């Protein structure tokens, strides 16, 4: 199986094909694929989904993936490396966390709103035009368009599992997890009473149901998820420890150190150093 690496912060590629080599690949980076025109099948982790014009796919690192082309297809690929993330603000990274940390990402087209499909298409076409020019500030314009596309993708992923009850009056477990992911920076919203109000059920029910479906209490899952986000800050940004303390609402650095070491076996500084040595 081919393993592909990326040696630039980001990479854009337009590809027009009559057939696509049906070869399984794994990436060490995130990849978005927009279908400008054509038909065929997307294959991810042995699952198959038909594609057509205006489909937008997100491929995670270590996903096994390929395409089968049945009609001449124009693909546009957007690829990101960790060094690209390091150039972004912490606020922007928060917008991306549905992409990078949504445990329940569902394969297939991630665009769930009709109005966003022509919007993303227009921006993809703008990227193609901009790449072909040599105007001043070309890279800055490309990055602005790129960041907007990723933000729209994050918005659509947040809409995949709406917050409501199903016909049996049971809260879908994916909705609970998405609620936690969306409100991770708002601790008050993650209290059982506020979660219960969001889903129209009792606090006792929401706590017991969450534990049944995830094997963890709301607090345990929230802390584990928060640690995962902190790992991303340490790997992919130049944020200082005191900045992470402030962002995630810890009382001080020692509070952060205790929590992080409990979950990872390392304090944040040692974790960052270990990652840099890899």
C-alpha cells in the first residue's frame, strides 16, 4: 500500500482523468477532494459511495482510500500539513476542530446545505484561477480562500447530526458527542442540567444515557476530549503553556499539568519536546 507524505504546508492540485488508478493509499495529512464534474465511486476504508459533481470529501490521515472513475472526472485536491496549522491563530484552529477531532465523522459528501455547494464551487474555481496568475499577494489571497473553504466544511460537519430526538424519544448518541464537541469552550453548557435542557430530557436521564452509550461519564469524556485538543495545540501550534491554560479555563499551569499527565503520562512541556524529536 502506498503511503503519501506532504512536504509543503499546503498543496493544491487540479486533476482531470478518464480513469483513476484503483490503488489503495494512506496519507500522513488531511485531504479534501472537490468534484467539479464527473461520476464514479469513492472508496474509503473498504466502504463505497457514489460521487458526482459538487461532491466534497474529507479524507483523514491513515484512511485507506481510492476512486473508481466511470465518467471523465475533474477533481480538485486540497492537502494540509501540520506546518500550515502552525501559521494560524488559535481562534481559527478552534473552528477546525470538528474536522480534526470529530470522533464521529461520517464518510461521504460533507456539504449538507444546498447553498454551500455553489459557494464552495465558486471558491474552488477562484483557487484554480488564482494559481494560474502571478499577481501581487497571490499566496495571501490563496490562503484566505483556503481558510474560508475549511471553515465552511467545519460548519457543515457540525450540521451532520442535528440536535433532536428520534421517533422513539431517545437521544442519538452522536448528537450527544457533537454537543460536547461544539461546546467544549463553554463549560457551563456541558453541565448535565444544561445538556438535558438542550435535548428536552431530565438531568438524570442524560447522565445515565451518556454513560451507557460511551462508557464514560460526561465529565470523563469532556476531560478526555479536552486533552486531545490540547495535544493538537502542543503538536501543531506555537502556543505557550500559559496561553493554553487561559484558552481552556484552567486555574493555573499546575492544574493543566496534573490533568494532562493523568491522561498521557507526560506533562505538556515534555509532551511537546517528545513530539518535536519525532
